[in-house]
C-alpha cells in the first residue's frame, strides 16, 4: 500500500518514512502542499499524512481540493495545532483522523493501520484457501508453514490478494507498489513474481497464486487454493 507524507519538516518526515517502510509500505514525501497535490495526480495513494502549516498550499486547502476532486483514500492530519477548534476544522475539511505533534509513534502506527484497514475493508488477517497473511506482523504462511518474502514480494502478494478480480499491467503495478523515485524494469517485475511463485511452491502450493494474462498483465489465479 502507498502512503504520501506531506510535511515540510524533514526531521519529522524522514524518520516517519523509515518507520512506515519497516512495515512494508511504499512511502513518498512531499515538502509543500503544491508538491503533495502534484504527486497525488501522478500516483494513487491509499493514505496521505498531511501537515496543516505547509508552504505554497496549506494542509486545509490541499485536503479540501483532494476531497473535492474525488480522492477516496484516507487523510490523517498531523500537526502542532491541537486546539479543539483546529481539530474540528481539520476533520470538517475532509480528514479522517487528527493527530497532534509531538505524537506517540506507537499510537500513530495504530491509527495508520486502522485507516488502511478501513480503506480496504480488510481485517488484520487475510486468508485465501490455505494462505494466511498477518498484515500487522507482515508475516505469511501457507498451510501453517511460514514463508519468508522480501518487502517487495510481500507487497505484490498482498496487492493481488486484496484485488482478486482485477488485472494489473506492469505499469499499474509500478504506480501502486513502487515509490515515486523508483522505476523498475519489466524484467525486475517478472523476477519478483517468479521468486514469489517459487517460494509458494517450496511451501507446498501446487497452483500459481498470480496468473499471467498475456497481452494485459497479471491477476489473481481463481483456481488458487
């Protein structure tokens, strides 16, 4: 899943980015409101962490613009402005949650997990047949056998389990699963999917979880068990 942090203070944004990347999320940073708006237009995001006091375009103005133009992801205001009226104002302009700086990292992580689950209507555990994915621990097991995936393989796996009826081209996978400054080649994507399939086979799975749809891309295999 993809997260955009719109925060002009890199002393806050960078450690937060690193923390969320440890949870196998794809995380980009914008340092002003206008850059945040432009990055939103270029790539889809599941969650935007948004400071209120931003250069060029304020957090409130950006939040309103996002909602007015149909952004359906979650928005979490992250700001030093903690008065009651500030919180009401932030929520009224379209934010889903409001966290005051300085924040407790564990609480912020819990709020982020809750918003991401809400956006996908998922519980903490995803199950398909004998496959079980714990999205809190970022762990995977097939027939109760743990499987070790790289961060990229894990994101690919979760993406297809969450979108079982959709076909994704390589370009769409890049937009959804890689950060803004990464541009993997077609060969790299094929290598990740091949490795994911091989690890599933090693755990005892006889059916590819991801099918190749020639001329279109990839999709979840409906015959997977």
